[in-house]
């Protein structure tokens, strides 16, 4: 069992868990990019997601710079921001400004990226069961590539492309058999799951041959995504080798594949007990070494490489701000525990309930001193599994205190729900002392408006 520890002090240190512009002011209150959290709470209410814009941009740029540096002597590299982690029109625009492209996995993500001003040529489309409308919109917008995820999809994409009098650039998603990442549900490269075409079974080779012989489809790349929240570089190198072997197999049959996408899944630190993940430069260098070694061995020209980080760009840039509503102390076999109830819960952060994910929390509206108490931060939903922070040492907390959970930028708002008919919180971006509403808070009126009686 892990020791009960307090959150690291909110000070934006790179080895901490708070975004780079998070700091504790002299008053004892925490600020984000110079804006006190109490001001955000007063103006926008709680719960609210607070996004440190400069932090997110910096993380995005770091990936682009690392990949450019590692791959200049090869055939170059692209970084696709995985929009499913968190996307809004502004975020799509920021990522484009920083030199990234966007990965979309649904019509909603695709249309949000387009509405943010990202051209189709800088967007890739994923999904294991894409609709007609999704494929058609992707083709019409001049998408960079559609990632084919199953055999029946080959004919479907070809038909939709021909109906529109265009050809569709496609990738094939391979399952490499490489296991990596956190929970079972976020490991995506083993055989017995829904994504991709198996290399082991031969389905991947069949797909490549079939696509190469299908008019209207242009095979531009092969793709692998091995999982998520991965904290070591090993799996990526291993998967790269499998994908490059498949590319070499195709080349022997006269099928040239110019691009290789090695997916996302780069991990982050959620609590001070998590390992510090390798930096983007380290991942980029490992990928470049794998590509260089393979090309040297096979004599094939280097492919253009892309990667798809989501979590590692946005997770640490965001925190969720809550207000404490009530508390109770219980006795457990392992000693006393304080339950601290806040005004959100599993509807704004499903990850603890879905994956058993660990987070930490801190009192941010004031300097809270006093002996730490073993605490559990819970939401207001009708589920006993509605836990936000399983175990954290918190100083004496008072009703009405502002509590923040850091590292909630990825898969927080984007996996949010209206369970118990709670309106989903807004997302406030903060930069240089200025707040911008990226997503406004939903209202009960929004929900009543689509309830047609
Ligand atoms: C989810 C996903 C990503 C992003 O994963 P992160 O863990 O957020 O980096 C990238 N590519 C594909 C195909 C995905 O499904």
C-alpha cells in the first residue's frame, strides 16, 4: 500500500504535478498565470477546469522540437495532438500555432478542429467504427489520412471516396502485440481487443495488399498505438521494429509506404509517487534510433514519422477547482479517514472510477497549515465509487474551502458526463493574468432544452 502523502506544493516545478505557471502567492492563495483561484471561483463558479495556456503550448512545442531534432537527418516527423484528450476550437488553433497537426476520432472532434481553423490537410481521422458521415466529411475536408481499422472499412472508405470523386489517403492501424501502459483498458496493442489489424494473424498484411489494389485509396502510412500512460521508452522501440518490418515486407512486394505513425501514450506524473516520465527528447531519440537502425539494416529509405501525444500535452496543464461542501470522519481497519465531499465528481473526472487512477489534491484558496489528515476526496454522485482522490494527506479542511486536483487536463472534461444531471463544468484558460472561457459551464437549462417532454 502507498503511503499517504500530501500534494507537492503548487509551485510549477517541472518535477511537480502543477502546471508551470501555478504558484502560491504571499497571501497564501494559489494563482494560475497570475490569477488567484478565488477570483476564478467567484467569476465562473465551481467546479471549473483551469487550463494554463502557456504550459500546454510549451509542452506541445517541446514535442515538435524534439521530433524535428531527432528526425532531421532521417525523413522528418510530424506531431499530431490527440484531440480526444481535450479539444476545443481554441486548443485546436493553439496546437496548429505551435506546429502540430490534430488527430480526431469522431465527427465532433473533426468538426471542432475544422471550426478552430485547422485545415483538413493537417488532421488525421481515427476510429474503429467510423460512420459514413465521418468518412465523407474527412474526405471532403481534404484530410491528411484516414486510419483504416478493420478489413470491411477498406471497401467502405473506397466507396465513399469514389462517390465523391476523390481518392482517400489512408493509414492502416496494426496491432503489434507489444504490451505497454497502465490499466488493461488503455493497453491497445494486444490481440484480444477491438482496435487494429493483427500482425501476428496476418490480417495486417491482407489489409495492406487489399488497399494497394483498391482504386480510390492511397496507402500513405502504417500506424501503431501501443497504449496509454506509458512511462518507459522500451515498448515504443519494440513496436517501431514490428511496424518497420511490416513496411519492409510491403516494400519487397513493390508497395511503398512513405509514412509511419507510432501513436501516442506518453505518460505523465499524476502524483508525487508516480515516476517522472522520460522527456520528449528521450522518446524522440529512441524512436529515431529504431528507425535509423532498421533503415540501415534493410537499405530502405527512411519513412516520415508521426506521433500522437494527447495526455502528455494537456494533462499537466489543467487542474480542476472544487468547493468543499461537507465532511465526515470514519474509522477503517487501517486507521481513521476523512471523507471530503466536493461539488463535482465522477462526471468531471471518470478516470479514478474507470481505471482506478490516482490523483492528489491541495487546499488552494488559502494557506492551510496543521497536521495532515488521511483524507479521501469524493464527489456528489450517487455511487460509492465516486472517488476523485483515493488517499491524500490534507491539513484541516473547512467547508467552503477551494480544493484543486491537478493533472486533470486529459480525459477529464472529454470523458465528462451529465450523470445525476449535473451540468458539465466550464474550461477557463488563463494566460498572463487574463481569463478566457474556452467552454462555458453547462446549465440545467441546456439539459431541459433538449428534453422535449
Ligand atoms: C488515445 C490515442 C492517442 C493519445 O493517447 P495519449 O495517451 O493521450 O497520448 C493517440 N493515438 C491513438 C490512436 C489513440 O487512440
